[in-house]
C-alpha cells in the first residue's frame, strides 16, 4: 500500500483566489456558478458540477476562422466546482488585466475570465508562414492564464523589438505589431516557410518571450506556390 505521507507532496493547493497554480504546469480554476473561457482540450480534470461548451465566439470570429482555415478554439466552462487546466507540461503564468487590453499568441492562451471581451486577430503580411499568426486580443478586467515553453523573459518595447512569431507569448495593448521578412536569412529558417519572418513590436509597452520557437514544422516543398513578400520590409498595423 502506498503511504499517504509519500503522496502528501502532491496534495492540491488550496485556492488563493479564482485562479490558483497547483504547480508550474497545472492551473486550478474555482467556479462558483459562473464561467470562464479556456482553450479547447486543455481540461485535464474537474470536480463538481462543471459543464463545457464549444464557443465559436460570434459570427465575426467564426468568419475569420472559416476564411483562414485556422484560428483559436475556445470552450466555455460553467457551473460550480474546480477545473484543472494544462497544456503539454508548459509553464503557466497568471496575469491581471485591469480595464486594459493585451494580446496573446493563439498557441499560448490557456484561460481567461468571462468578463473579458475577446477577439481573434491575424497579423497580416506573413505570406504562407507555417502555422499562421493568430492572436487573441483581450480587453477588460480579470485574470488571464498564458503558457510558456520554458521560463519567459519580459522585454521593454520602447526600443523596436523583433521576435520569432512562435516565441512571442503576449504583449501590452499599446504596442503596434507588424511582420518583417528578410531574404538574407531565408536559408537559416529550417521551419518550412521558405523565408525568415519576424514579428515587429513598436511603441511603449512590454512583450513576453518564451525560449522556444514552438512545435517543429516538418520540412516540405513549396515549389510552385505563390511567394510571400519578397525583399526586406515591414508592415505595422494598429
């Protein structure tokens, strides 16, 4: 028989609020007859009366996903109980949004309070960049849980900053983004995109960077496909 003393180290953490980290890779959300939005497929366990519903996010957001063929899939968890969320053993961080706006890389969003409004936004100008550039724009007040493949670093964007599109986790609302392509680095991408792309960040604010370039993209040929954005350039959008 396994000793309970040995198991005690794995005991769940008593909630210190609505969002509580059980460890670096698991989030516990306390539901009290209310709801949250979470990434589809991120639920690993729950206790109590919790129900789940896939959310397309309204006609506008559904249309964006239909056109791009990709996007961010969210589910609504509602009821009363404890919900446990995780994603691929990634490190989880809880951020507070106070009547403000922030953007999260679609691959790094985990969960957020229902009182926060959201939309799906695609960064234009990346051509056929593998994986696409889909972000979740959040606005309002509440808790936001994001994931990082490794320990993240916070950078100040008052100096123009450029990052691998899969390495940028989240950034503040006042930061403008665009895409820069550089043909001189095209032989060093190794990501099946055919060119090297960086996301450009400009303006007063911050950005969280993870020490990873995301999932490995299998090499495949793009011969015969239309090229995306030749030469050196950048495109910023509000």
